[in-house]
């Protein structure tokens, strides 16, 4: 392998190693969407019926796909904090995997016989 090609291959392998380190640092992963909701209770005498600022909540709802079906789950504020991080980590992991795939393709192209 020519020195220039070898240097490019080493650089790609270093990028893959960095991606692996970044992935191993992620603790929680989850797909889905987290919503913060304020709700109206339905009681016409309650303050929430007339004043949007007096609505009940916040309630945290996690929506996700399971078995091809959309599911919803209510979370506590502590669970929502962890889920928010897990969803951000999931998105970061997907981005890192795409970068790993691109570097792998680059290595294959560099090492292909010409």
C-alpha cells in the first residue's frame, strides 16, 4: 500500500477507534419522543377550565414504537430527566454509527485492488 494511502487508512482507523470510545461512554439509550404536557381536568369549576396558566401538570409522556405499534407511557419528572438523556444518547449513537459506516466504506475503498 502506498504511504499516502496507508496514512489515510490509519486516519480512518483512528476515527473508528474514537467512535468506539464515544459509543462506549454512553450509559442510557432509548428511542422515542418525550413530551411535557399541561392538562385540563374537565371540572368546569376548576381554575384550569378558564386559565391556561392554571392547568395541571406538568405530566411527562414518552412515546415509542414497540412491535410496530405506537405506545405511550407516563413518566415521573425524575424518569423524564433520564429519558431525555437516553433519547439524546440514542440520536448521538445513530449519528456515530453512520460515521463508523462511512469510515468503514472509506477503508474498503482504500484497500481495494486497483
